[in-house]
C-alpha cells in the first residue's frame, strides 16, 4: 500500500508525537482509516423512502434573524451566527469568520438569508476554513468577502490553498492536525485539530484536501470550533491537550439516515457526548436549520439538543442569526 505522511514543515505542533496526516494512495484518511460513506450507501439512501417524510413536511420550525451591526464595532469579545457553520467572532479586537457559506447551494436553498450583506462585512482579519465541502467553502461567498477584505488571512487544511487562491485569497496558511498557525500580534492562537469526516468538491477529488476543527485561544478565551465531524475519540484527545475549553461550537444536524450519516456527522446526542468529552463549559449549536441536507425534520436537531443540555447551560442554546452574544 502506498502510504506517506504530510504536514506543513513551517508550523509547529502541539502534539510532538503526532508525525502528520496520513495519505493512502494520495488521499487523506481519518484516524480510524475510514473514508466516509461509499457510493453504494449513497445509492441505498437515494432509493429508500424516508420514514419521517410526513413529519418532515409538516415541521413548522423556522428561524428569524436580527441584524445587530455592533459586531463590526469595537468592543468586548463577542460572536454572531450567520447560519449553518458560519460565525463571526470579535476577539481581542480582531474579527474572525468561520466557514462562510452565505447563499443558497445548487439545488439546496437557504431557509433564511444571511443577516448581513457581504458588502457590509468589512474588517475581517481571519477566515477559518474547516474543509472544502460546498456548504462550508462557498466560492461566491468567499469571492465577495475577499473583495471587501483583500488582506484577510485565511487558515485552512492541507492542500486547500489552490481552491482559496482561485476565489481571490492571497494570504493563505495550510495546516495539518495538531499544527499551530502563526500567532496573531494581539496574542490570539489558532490550532488545527482532527475531525472525523471526508472531503470532495468534484467527482474525482475525494479526500485530496484535508478536513478538521479549530481551536482559538487567548488569555480570556478557549474556543473549540468542531467543523464537520462524526463522533470519535478526537474530542477526548483535544480535552487532554488544550486549556480548559470555554465554548464548544458543535454540529447537530444532517444525521439521518444513521447508516449513511453517522460516519460523517454527529447527531444531537453524539454532539452532546462530544461536548462532555471536551469538558467544555458552554455548548453552541450549529450546522442545523439553514439547509435541508438530510432526512430528519429540520427542527428536530435543536429540539433534541435543547432537551439534552442541562438547564444551567444557557449560552446560545438556540442562537438567533445576527444577534450578538458576549463571549
């Protein structure tokens, strides 16, 4: 078997015993060597009837938005949700955007508009990309954002730089799992971490680019952004290495049918278990309610996670897009 290891030699690692990301036949793999759902599994899903079809059709769930533009002003550390996995953070005076996908996707309309037009989203210092799936790395969103933020630094997984350059990115740094990006002058630290997922934008490029999660840290903050992931031991591994995590941004949607989605996405129950494994203080749900990507009713994920979270965990239990929350 043709196997080798890849990492960014210019970056340091927070886990010296981890040699780098494994490539099998020039494709990245998960820690358990899984590749994600295969074609036969996807075909089974396409030919099956959703047992929740009637419930899904009648689900009254919807999301309203606000447009609190104070996130673009100076102030204390804060965050706003733009939908799906896109968050805009204000940390130590810097603005950090995750996984911008602000428009409808081919064949998949957004359920609500992004709170802010991209022309207003100026002053972004960093864009963090967890992987290149189209609901996390949207070319139109990136092109428009980089027109008004041409000097934004983009942190992304290994081998993703060519895609970022294509949409106008200029300052790009790639990382493998456990590698630390250059520290910001204000002291913000960024670390790329494992996730259990996969990658593809076209028919021929499965797992050519890496995927992963991010940790953002300062003296006041310890933030875990899970990206797209299934449940695996990487949550416990992160807790063992990182400072006490304050906020965990966890994906809760696109988990049915289980036989296909469990290898790629966490269910609300699995996201809650991951949150417990991280030993994080506060849970922030994401990856739900914005796009209809799977078989569960669109409001089911947030209803389930609300039932699982302890009453005292009241941070962003159901975040309102465009509202600003103190960190």
